[in-house]
């Protein structure tokens, strides 16, 4: 088990472009979460999947953001028509579904996005 | 909405004990987690409290008091490598488990 991986680690894009990030969770984990973190702040919840079902989206999540987890394994997060305010670290986490496993989220290294 | 408050910075010396406090809003609250994050790194799980009381894991302990809407992380025998940001995170999603994080406490350990 290699932990949660994310790709790419860094992305620089111009305002208005679309970007897509990938997250590969720990293989036996059913739950997958996306967070966004800006400098000096804690991670902010974006959305969450259990298997392939997207069960919750933050009300803060703009319509420009969409996430998928088509086969219940890896997930993608797409941002359309990027804005400078989207510049942040995008973190993915995964966990099990019951008891202590559910309460322990394992985070990936993140994708750092810079929108010029 | 839900929010968690914690001090922005704490400084301590090697070998000392430091306590990082966290207060939270009670509406919808299920439990309190603590995460450590080194500069440039990913958050790493430290502990979770669903019930009142103390949970001990090596040099780190975490405490929760539901009646006071308060918890803390206690770090003992501080080492230089403990210099990092520490986040308390509230579970407001119940069985869903999505977390609301505080803004973090930057701990600096001095020799």
C-alpha cells in the first residue's frame, strides 16, 4: 500500500482554462474526500464520495467545480474556467467506512494550483 | 455555520509540554480530530475523540469535554521535529465523516 497519491503535484494555468486533477486513494478505502487549502488556513471540505456515489458537496463549491469517481476507485476533480481565486492546494483524502477507520482520514500530498 | 477556534501560534522549548486548545460549535457535532501538518506536507491524523475524556497515543494526548465544547491536544517531551501546524477538525457529518477544520496552530519548538 503506497498511500494516497495525487497527480499532478503542481499545475500552473492561465485564467479561463480548465484543469483536472486525479486522486488515487488507498485501495481498500471506500470513502474519498476533496479539500482545498489556502495559505494559513485549514483544509476546507469540498466534496465526498462513498464508492462511486457523490454523497455531499459543500455549498461553497461553485458550479465550475465537478468531481467524479466513476468506478469507485480513483477520482477526478475538474475546475472549469479557472479564476485567480481558485489558486490553492487541492487535497484528497480517503478513509474506511466504519468505526475508527471512518474517523481516520489519510491525505495525499496535494496538487498545488496557480492561476495566472 | 460550524467553526472551530484555536490559537494561531505557540512557542515552546525542547523537552517541554505544550497544550493546544480548540473550541467548537456544538450544533451537529459528533467528534473532534487532530491533524499535524509540516510545511509543504500533507495533514497527518493524530487522534480522534468522540467521547469525553483523554485519549493517549505515545507523546501525544487529546482531550474532549462536550459540556464545555472544548478540546485540547497535549504534546509531551517536545522534539524539534514537532514543529508544525496542528489542526483541530470537527466531525459534523456524522456517519459521513466530512471534517470542518480550524485555522491551525503553528507550533515552533526552540532548542
